[in-house]
């Protein structure tokens, strides 16, 4: 029944749901995932408990929606940054620079909450947003490398495996940024290594 209600949301309900997600994001940024309760989100949104449960059943559901919203916004920013005359190399460099910005961001980041969420929850492949994002990024990079090879910008014998390797390097850097506090220079060296491995003069 609740799902049916959500499917027939009016504009006011859509805005209210978006407000809850944006407010909840701030709570998750501040406290991580494990420590956040529905009461915390109720208080931050200044709505009734029933008002929150009308839209969401628990903090895990809210957090998954927050992650989806975050991913969509990041995709929009990336797409808007690509110029019409951009080459495959230009787009790959832009992608790597966006990844660098995200991994080195100290404030207003969900990274801690994301790792806590995935350690707490065993998700199916269908529900695993990080897995979907990873696989999607691999496909995009693979396509970019293929275009670059066809254009003579890149040299690569196995585009699919190279794309997967790039994403594993980026994921490793994200974790390192949270744990051993890597520097921007360390990330830059890895980006240069990735580009040189594709035959790009840096």
C-alpha cells in the first residue's frame, strides 16, 4: 500500500521527499551511517515521525536513496563538463580529475557513511548501488578507451580489463584517502601512470 502511495506522488510530495533526502544526507555526513536513527532524521527535518514513515521505512532505505541522488548529481556535473569537441583522452582526464576531487574531499562527504553502510548490510547484486556504479564506470571507461584506440589516441590490447583495472586503482585510492591520508601528488602520480599506460604523452 505504501509503495502504491509513493508511486502516485504529487509535486508537493516529491518536493517533501527530496527535502527529507537532502536533510538526511547532512545527518549522514555528520554522523556516519551506524549512529543515525530515524529520530535523528525526524528532528533534522522538523517533521513528525509519521511524516517520515510515510516516505521511508528505515535508515537503510533512506541512505540508499541518498546514494542514488548523489550518484545522479555527480553524473550530471560530469556530463555538463564535457565540451562538444572533447576527445576520448580529454574525457578520460576529466573523469580522473573528478574522481581525484571526490576522493580528496575532506568535508561534506558521505564516504565514511558509505563504508559503514556496506559493512552493516549484505545487499544482493540487484540492490548494490556501489556495484552498479562500479560496473557502469567500467563500461564507460572501456568505451572511451575503445574510441581512443580507434582514433589513435590510445594504445591498448585489452580495453575491458584495462578499464576494470583503472576502477580498482581508483577504489583503492578512495580507501587510502580515508585511512592513510594520501596527498594530491600521490593521486596525480597514479593518474599520470594510468594515462601513460594507454600511450598518452603527459
